[in-house]
C-alpha cells in the first residue's frame, strides 16, 4: 500500500479554516512546516535546515500547551467546559 501524499498548504489552510481552528497556535506551526516542505526544492539546503530548526525551536517554546486539553489537541474533539466561571468561594475563584 502506497503512502498517502501530504496535503498542500492551501488545502490544509482551507481545512483548518473550515473547522475554525486557525486560532490554535500549533496549527500555525503545522502551516509553517507545510510551507517549508513545499519550498524545500527551491531553497539552499543550509537555509532550509536553518528555517526548519527555527520552526522547531518556536514549536518547542509552546511548551506543554496540550496539558488538560489532550482530547481537543490530539483527537480534534472540542468539548467546552461545563462551567464558564468558577463558583464564588471555590478554590478556583480568585
């Protein structure tokens, strides 16, 4: 079985926009990597590697953004919180 071709950055952008996911920081990193992948053949190899390393470093600076949001981030299923604000006097109330 042949591997599936990777989608073009324009197709990814349309897909993420249709799902309303363009506000998520990791989506922008996916788009950046897709654009780099498309430009690889026209770039100097050293410039490509430097750009890829920079993109990786930026992604790592996001940290553990997914903690507590695993279902949303890794499965794409968003579930809004059942409680919008903490109850007065609760430990979460400031």
